[in-house]
C-alpha cells in the first residue's frame, strides 16, 4: 500500500473502486452487499469527509466520516457493518486479505501521530507507508507483533482453549506472543507449558497470517501431545479441554488461520 495525498483524489483516483472505513465499521452497498464501490460517487452520495487514504494495486482504502445518520445512510442504499462481522461472513479468497491489511494500516495511521524520540508531529511520506518526524527526521513504519498459534493433537482429540473475552461456547487453538530473544518454536513450547501445563512433540510449521487486532503476525504450528494433564493458568486462559474431532464447539471464522489450522486436522481424509 501507498499513502495518497487526499488533494489528488478527485483528479487522479476518482474512478477507482474503494473500501470505505468509518469509526463504526465498513460501508457496504445494501442491495448487492458490495464492499468495493466507486470512490467519487460514494463520497458524494454519503457526504463523506476523507481523513486518510491508501492505495493497494488499483483499490483505494479510505478512512472517512459521514455527516449522515445511520437511517439517512440506509436511504442512500448503504449501511455500515462491523469489520469482524464482515470478515466472519466472507471467504479467504475474496477481499479478506485486503481488509486485514487495511485495518492494520489504518490503526497504525490513527495511533502513530507523534515522534517517540522528540514528540514532534509526524508527517506522512507519500508513495510509501512511512511517517517521518519533522524535527529529528526519524522514520516510522507499521509494526508487527509476532505471535504463535499451535493445535495439539492426541489421537482423535484436539486441544482447544478459550479466553475470558471470547463469546460463550467459542474455542480456538492455543496462542501467545513471542518474547524478546525467542524463536517461534521456543515460544510454542513455553506458551503450551505456561497455559495448559503440557509437553509436546513433533512440532510442525503450518502457515502465517497477519491479524490486525490490533497488529499480530500469527505463526501457526501443529504438535502432538507428549505427556502431562491439562492444568490451566487462569491468568492466561479461562478454559482448555480435549475435543473429539467429531464433537467440536463453536470454532473461529473461516477467514482466520486458526480455523484453517483446525480444519487441516478435522477434515483430513
């Protein structure tokens, strides 16, 4: 993605398709459930005030505000939907990667406003994804917080856990952040031991996903149960248990790597 000067939009990017993000969520076209809508036409219809713009390939990612009430927005043929609800209802091969990337960029744009060294105001650097201090010339880029995820198998059972902030009945694979000086593999063993008191073996890399809630970079693994009984740390998780692959609780949405990780085991022929 590249930072775009909002003053260039009408002359250069008026015909581009765009994703519009407000403080309340994503703007969706009502009749067709379209997320990508014409930039200039949508801005005019919803009386949008553009706050920040990024360009990815030929698609604009727009942070904006509308002076219209939710009812008035509906009258124009649009509505605003929570980003997580949008992600939960769409398939990975669609707009999901762009939405995930956009959310992370926009969160960074909102949070990183001042230099952490001298506190001066930061300026956006056009055609890149960078901000630069006007006084000490220090550069700032979006940050990533590496985190591991692991699905532990024991014959026909898999270990799933839940945090206190999960909705009732919802479980996922174990996860935790990589600490300074750790490899991802060491982090997996440490987190499993800390959260559920188990030892694991046969650690196998599965894949990665950027997950912008708020800025995680997930590194997923599979593993086998080696020894130990579940002994949860209540400071880390609320519950963890073995589930038979034919009797599972509510799982993460298909757009998340945690769901793909689980499906790779439970849907295996």
